[in-house]
């Protein structure tokens, strides 16, 4: 079994450093695992932590045909060297580069997992181009995996592929470390109290927390406008760095930076303190694949206000473990956030308990790793 080589590819090393952390090391017990990604990040740290080789292949995010050809050639060289039995790609650019190269090199099993789709929120020529790029990825792949049911629905609706597609488990590509994201960690609880005190947040005030890149598709414009309509005893903690490719508009950025009850913390490697300092997560995105931050918040017993989109509505059931709002709708988002604010403390605690119970039942990280191991064995037709 160990003779089968598995190459996992992501566009940037951050995906391996955070979302897919420790999964390659687990899979390396059954396969000869190799990783590939762009070299602009903590590649050496990943190699040490996962105890597997990491190969640098330059890949440029966004539309860049000339750079993509160079990347495909580099990937072909790596594939000829490794001769993998399986290649697995995540994220759009890694999918394009890896699936074309693997098809050209005749890798037996070529798997691409679609996470958050970009094209549904685009228009005109760019939308058509992105759909056709995804179609090309599917043509080159032997197996297409949608991260969640919503992603599968969009792939079918836009006729991206006619291949059979199945969601692995209940969705998501990583699962949640239930021991790391737990509500009773005293170290995190102590740090969260210190964080609230440093931000001037009183114990009787209601705290929302947004975690994610400051990207225009995260709905931060609507979130800012909705927050302005909330009572004065509410606060908003914002965790995440500005997205250089699709940043939020200047007016929204100024609001986040200047409002006295909005607290921007920038990128945080450990988000638990911010979550534990909050009463509810809020994610106002226009599109998602299967958002890890919602899973992580729920694992810590924190209900979530999310938009009714793919991924989010596969985790949150309104009134059970959070609230749903319509995307791009300030009034709907305000209403959902007000429902959270007005929910009695005891009921919030019950919802937090329900939130964690769902994660334990469906999204345990170790169980997901075992599903991935069995999935690859099935693709290789190994009993």
C-alpha cells in the first residue's frame, strides 16, 4: 500500500499550513505523500511538521496565461520525477496547473476538489472564462469532488461537468480539531477576557466576530452598514488581513478602522481568543465553499450569523445553532444580527451546545482523515 505515491497540490503554502494541517502526515502512513505549492511562504516549516517532502512550483493567482504555461511545464517536470499514482489538487489555480500537467503525464488517478467557486458571483466575459477554465479542469481530471452540496449544485447548474460527483462525508476538506477548538480551554478563556479588557468591551455588551480576508466577496460592506443599525451595546471584532487582489472598498475599510466599537485585529494565526471573546460569529459572504471558520466557531460552542449560501447553510440551521440572512441584503443581515442580540443568555448557551454537538457528529478531523484515506484507496482500487 505504501508504494503508491500521492501528490497533494495547493496554490499557496498557507492552505497546507492552516486548513490541511497534519492531514498529509496522517496519509503518509498509507501512501508516499509529497506536497507541492508556490514557494512564497513557510514551505520549510510545512515539510518539518508533516514529515513529507514539499516541492516548490511557482503558481500565480488570478488570470495569467503566460505564467500558467510556465507553471504547467514545471509541474510536468515534477510529475515525471515523482511518477505519482494519485494527484490531488485544491484551489482554482492549482487545479488548472495540476490537472493539465497530470493529464499530459498520464497520471492514473487525477483528483480535483472544488472548494469555493468564483464564477457564480462574476459577470460577462470573466464569468464565461472562469466557467470554461473549470470545465477544462474537469475534462483533465479522472475524479471531481465538490467540497459541499452547494458546490455540487452550482457545478451541475452551470454544466461544468457531466462526471459523477460525490461529497466526501458531510462536506469540507479538513474537518475540525475538536481538542484545539473547544469551549472549556482555560488558557483561551483567560486570554479572551484580557482581549476584551484591552478593547474596552464590558462583560454585559454583545460581541460579534468576523474572521476572514478583507475581501469584497465577504460582504463586509453590508456587515458594516448592518452594524451601524445595531444598539450601542454591541461590538464587532474583525480578524483578517486586507485582500490585495479583491480588497474591500475604501469607505468600508475606513468604517472598520475608525468606528469606536469595531475592533480590527489584523491576521491572527490563532483565532481562538477572538472567538472566545465573542457571543456570535458573523459571516456575511456572497459565496463560500465550506467555511472552516464557521465550523471552528461552532466547535467552540459559539452560534453563527451567516448568509444563506452554499456551505454556510449546510452547517447552520436557523434557530438551532445560529441564524441565516440573505446575501447582499443589509436589512436581512441586520434582522439576523438583532435576533442574536435579543436571544436570552440561557438560550444562547443551548444553541452553542447544539453547535458543538453538530461538529462532533459530522466534522471531526480524525474521522475526515480516515474518510480521505479510504477515498484514495477506493480510487486506486485497493482493498
